[in-house]
C-alpha cells in the first residue's frame, strides 16, 4: 500500500512530496522516497522514528495504518479548526501497569497487565474522541540530551520494574494494530515531542487535546490546548492544575453555597482543601450589620459550614474585607483563629481580642485575579508574571526569615482556559524551587503558634 505524505528536515527546510510504501522490503519498515532540491533520495526507516540522513519525520494524522503526515513549514495537511489528540503513551503504560494486578500470558508466563490496560484505555479513547488527527507519543529511552547537561537528571527515579520492560515492545505493536500513529525520537522525551507537535498544530490553526495527567505538560494549557485526564475522565482546569502541583486551596466559603451547591463541597473535600468562613453571600457585608445581626450572621455561617464540611472553620475572610470594630471579638468567640481581612504584611502577626486568640494572615489585593484582571486590566500572561515576580522577591527575602505568599483566585476568572495556562506556568515556577512550603492557612497558624508565638 502506498500513500503520500510531506516530510521536513529537522532544520526546517521543506521537502517535496514523499512516497511512503507501507509494504517495505523488511517487516516493520517503510520505504521512503524523498525529493529535495531535485535530487531523489530513497531510504528506509522504522515507524518508531529512525532518522536517515538527518531527516526528522514530523508526524501528524494518517491515511492507513501508521502513515505519517507533516505540518512542517510550507507543507501541511492540517486544516484550521481540526482537532488533534496527542496521547502520552509512556504515561499510559505506567498507569496501566500500576492500576492492574499481575496478568500472565499462558503461552510463556510473560506479564501483560500494562499491555491490557493500555489497550483498554486507548480503545476507549478512540471510541469517544472527535479527533481529526491522533498520535501516541513515547519516550525512546531513559537517557536524553538532558542527561548530558545534568548527569543526575531524574536520578532519583526508581528503576523500571523488570516485568514491565518486556511489555514496552508489545505496547508499541498494539498501537500499530489500532492503526494509530506512534511517535518517538531518540534523545528526546515524550514531553518534548508533545510540546513541539502541540505548538505546530496550534500554529496551523488546530485545537489540541493532550491526553495525560503529567503536571509538566500543564504549562501548555491555553485557549487552544487543553489536557484530558483519562483516569478521571475529565478535562484539566484550575482546580486540577492546583491538584497536580500539590497545591491545596484555602477556600473562603459562603454558607449559601453549602445550602444550594453541595456538589462544590463534595469536590473540595475530595481535594483535601481547607474551608474558612466568608459570609452568607457576597452581597451581605458585615460592615452594614447591627451588632445583633453581625453576631447572628457569623454564628450561622460557622455553624452551617461545620455541618456541611464536617469541621468548623478556623479562618475567616469577610466579603469585600468588610469589618466592624466588633468583628474580631465575635469571630474569636465563634472559634475563628485567623483572619485575612488585614492586607498589610507578608508575615502572620497576633491581633488583640477579648477572649481567645487571633492571627492576621497575609492576604493580597494585587496577586488577586479580580483586581488584576478586571480593575488593573492585566493580561492573563501579565497576571502569571505578577505571581512569579512576587514569588521571586519573597523567596529571596525568605532565605533570612519566612514569608507568606497568598495567591487569591476565583474559578470564574482564572478557570478560563486562556488564563489557566499562565496560572499553571506560575505554579510550575513556584514548585520548582527548593525550600518552599505549599500549605494552607490553618497549617501556617499552627506552625506560627508552635514555633514563634507564645500564647
């Protein structure tokens, strides 16, 4: 069987039409006729991506089993509006291996649990996807160009299980059997290839879905690129980005949400987030209440949240940061131990109350998506850079004494795909540093009281 595809030099020089003969002289090989500068060059390469004469097969879509099509400069088969799926094949393999119990092939006892799990996941994806182009991308080896730059790159990772190694080849054969294009390139990780193909597809006007749960790939998410977690069967947005980077939210919760939107509570509990009191709703400001009304409001909010989430809140953020001269005392009487209404420091500090104790927790009205995006008219990229810049300064200062950085977010703003991309990049920047404690308000208060404040 023969078909036509385009192929390009790694350096980016476009070539003329290439003829691919799927019935090459050797099993598993493809006969390639390449014409460049009027000179015909014929060679063979395996579908796993061998690179004859320095040629790099840029792969997209297929006409028949495993045929590759290029989106290189000046030559493209992608149409504007096409949907491209890039599957993290290596991630699929490891998740399948750890998800299923040992399953042995009867003929020789070879373990094939990863192969079975991989095939089940890929079959499900193929039956449900609306992709115009789809490819499964694999790591070619553990050693890449990064190991030459940094010898200890990923040295902490455990060795691949012995009974998984023989399954790698079978998984690649299974991908071919599904007639799905597979991609791997020596000296590069699957992440590198996925990022490259995603960018090329977007430049050609296509939409991209990356099928993976790898947090490193979340930097690519924007209005044209989304991630899909096949194990959880859902797209990845702001809450999922936070989860993947190990960031737990401290949620300012209105009691009306507990009453009318219990599903939000269920999802937050699954994520292990902390709940702090906010109010009944954002329209009822504490500063407009009489003393009796304020006492009743705070008591009702604390009680409703405790009943809904199973634990009384320890923190508080008033709607619009509104307080009266009585607020701190009433909060302390109702078991609140820290408050975020006072935006004037990067460290916690004690506040005087009649009974109990109260800690002022650092909060921000600038590293906050509402004022940054709506009032200051920052772009999503600008807001992401603000987060990084704020962190860099506090990180340097924190080498001498601790600093608290709050990132204040609202799902209806930062949850949009074109914003979540830069939010993910900011979290990647923060979590890449050493000696950073990703934590919640309550945990900060506990540490502060134990190690610094003597009450």
